[in-house]
C-alpha cells in the first residue's frame, strides 16, 4: 500500500501541483485547504505523512495541524512548508514538534527523497501522555520559578531594588504551590492558605520598597511564564480543557496579586508605633 500523505495548503494552485507530483512519485495524497478540514481528516483517517503550509489563513496555523497530528497519530512524519526563510530560526526552535521544514518553492526531487528516507528509518514514537495544564505546571514548578526570576531580574525597575536571590523569590514558591493546590474545577474557591501566602508576599514587597506597579508586573511575568510552558508542552496538554484551565489559572493569578496589593496598601492604615 502506498504511503498515505495529508497535504494542507490554502493556495489551490499549490495543492493541485504538489499533490499531483507526490502522487506520481508513489504517495496516496489527501488534500485540505483549511485547518478545520485538516483536523477533520486527521480525526477520521490514518496517515503516514503530514505536509502543512505554515500559514493556512492565519499566521502559524500550520502548527495547530502539526500538534493535532502528533497528539493523535504520533508515528506520522510531520513537515512544515514556509514561504518565509526568515522564519527558519523560529521553526528550528520548535522542531521537537516538527520532523522537518521545507522552504517554498520546494525542491521537489529533494522533498520526495527526504520523505522516502524518513519512511525507511521511521521509528514508532511513544504515545503522548495527555495531561491537564495544572499537572504540567506542577511538574515544571521549579523551572517556572527560575524562569520567572531570570525575567524579573532584568526589568530595570526591579534591578533598582537590591535584593538577594532568596529575597527576590520571596513567597513565590508558596504562592505557586497554593495557586495550584486549589482544585481547578472549583471556580470560586481559593484556600485561606493561598490568600495568606499572597498577603505575606504583598507585605514583604512593601518592606523591600517595591512599588505597586512592580508587584503587578511580577504577576504579569508569572502569567507569561506559565503560558509559555503551556505552549512548549502543547502536545501534552488536554486540549478539551485547555481554555477553561488557562482562564482559571489566569484568574487565580489575578486574584492573588489583588490580595497582595491589598495587604501592601493596608500597611498605610496601620497605626504607627510610638
């Protein structure tokens, strides 16, 4: 049976030309013009190879198709087509999700040879374990804290406050622990321990002469780092819960930062010692 290949591109002329060439070279080709068509085909049929344009209607939509293929058919070979050589470095950065990339206009004999070579040496990939976003954050907690620290330490305003590494991290591990200890499904419930950790953080930052904008910026950086870990582990994320989980984590970070700011401001209302 010829290798089954799914080719995804929103340009009709390229779909027609490239698919015909691939079929003449022994591939059984199915074409899709949109991300929705590609996802429907991936859910309904098995493929040996995916070739997808990088931009299918919207920039970088091809990675949505690649992620779906790798998640449901991890043994399939995945190739990205790009008409922008400047994207080469970005593509290399995420090659853990993509087997290879080809710059348009493709060298067709080279592409065919590449596909055949990959089919010959293809190894069965281990099935990907799907996880909720919360589990991925827990598993990467220490790395998230370290990435957060590196990011806040280069912010000019933060650098003006001379703190040790431990002082800079402050209650961040405790806040993160409590943020994730509360169950994602309990939308309106946050533990007293989580709120207390946030209050301690706000008081400590006031004592360390942080400004309120700096406290808010810490929360923004934490949200950015968590979102980046979600992106880097997209193949493992349970996409059926991705949006509600990400919204819930974002909401909890916002609420904890609010609690920290309240505690920070409360210090102005406390009576001064005689």
